[in-house]
């Protein structure tokens, strides 16, 4: 039985079936192996591998201690938040999430059930996120890190939107442009709503056919969002190109460098940052330092100037500190 885990969950005794680098399946010549020493774990941690597929019949499962995260996770998470932010900031962030929830749920449900884009609900959500992100971005992004099973899509959309609003603001963009970034962040993965649940929730390794389907979500999202007149070009670009990589090895268009629209290069950074730092009740997340380190050492994935700006403006002394 296969299970996909983060590289920081590796331990001696696990049987590694495959590796994924930034969501991309490993090279075909990858040879499965049993981890027999701590140095092998260290080597994997130091590599560019982000996700690993293990076989828990041929080797051991994730560390039993991580199973207890569910019991102590919420309390531990809350204590950590309180050590970093004022209680009033955390309350304000939670209130923002609660008030945004119905709007985002409507956007997601419309995409799934009616294959349509509720741009009014999306705009309402972005206005609410903007009002909190402008003075309380750190707490909002931190609170959205812990994602329960049914909250993953909703909170990922909200977090990427908040990250793009905050990053856009730190990059010196005007409020209208920042609002557009926020909308793009909110709907960047809307195309996933057109995919079967079985694929989205599958914990084992995806087959080649399933992977092909998943890789169509940027195009599906683009088609969905472009059905509404006057959707800003940047929002369409974010949907369509957020999985492109700077070196031209991403998908769908295999665009490279500055031919990838600017807004999509920003979205790629915010999307991967949130995915890496997301905490789930039964899974450990990468720490912020680990996530940034992995992103900085993923050659060719991101626009290095924008990534440096993300680190200097958002992380070092910024709202993600
Ligand atoms: Fe995506």
C-alpha cells in the first residue's frame, strides 16, 4: 500500500517507491529502495525532493508519534500562535476566515456543480481578505496553515489570496492591482473542481492517466474563469500559468523565463509556499525555514528575483517572520 509523504517525515525502515520534485514525478530510472541508515534520510532531506511515495507494506509507516498530532495538534498549534501574535489579531484573523467561508464555498460549489464562475462571491471574499491582510497578514496566513480534511481547498485558496495581496503590496503595486492578485490567488486552482473527487483525495501514487488529468487543471480553471466577461487578464494568467517553471519544465505551456506572465510567477511562489507549510492533523508540515530553503534550492522553478523579494520582504522582518 502506497502513501505519499513529505520528505521531512522520512525515517529509517521506510521503503521509498518514488520521489517527486515540486509535485513532479521522479525520473523513470528511479530505483525503489529501503532506507537503512540515517545518512540516507539526511541525503534525501538535502536533495531537491519535496515529496516521497513510500510502500507501508514493504517498509515502516510514518512515525507513530505523528499520529498523536491530532490530539495535541490543535492545542499545540494554538499555543504557538499565541506566542507569535496578539490574541486580538488571532481573533480578527479567525473572524475573517469565518466571514469569507460562505463566499469561497459558493465559488467552489458553483465551479463544481454548475461549471460556472461566481465572480461576485469571489470579489466579496477578496474584499474581506484584503481588509484583514492589510494590517494583520501574518496572523491571517498563520491561522490558515492548519487545514482539516474538508478545509484544505477552501483554506489554500484563502491563504494564497492573502499571500498574493500581501506580497503584491510589498512589491509596491497599487491597490487595484493588489486586488487583482488577490482574486487570482483565490481562484488559481478552480480548475481542480472539475476533477473527480477520487483523484483529489487519493493518498497513494497517482497513475500516469490521473496525473495527466490533474495537469489539465490550469487550463480547466482558465476556461471556467474566462467565461465571465471582463475577468482581468492577470487572473486568467494566474489560473493558466501558475504551474509553469522559470526554466521551462513546468506545465501546461512549458513557458520559460519572462514569457511566463508576471502575475503567474508571483502565484507560483505563493502557491508552493502555502502547500509546503500547510499543517494537517496527521501530517507534519515543513517549517517556514525548511520551506524557504527548499524553494531557494529548487533550481529553475521560480523567478529568482521575485523569490528573493519574497524572502526579504515577506519573511525577513516581514509578516511571515
Ligand atoms: Fe494548481
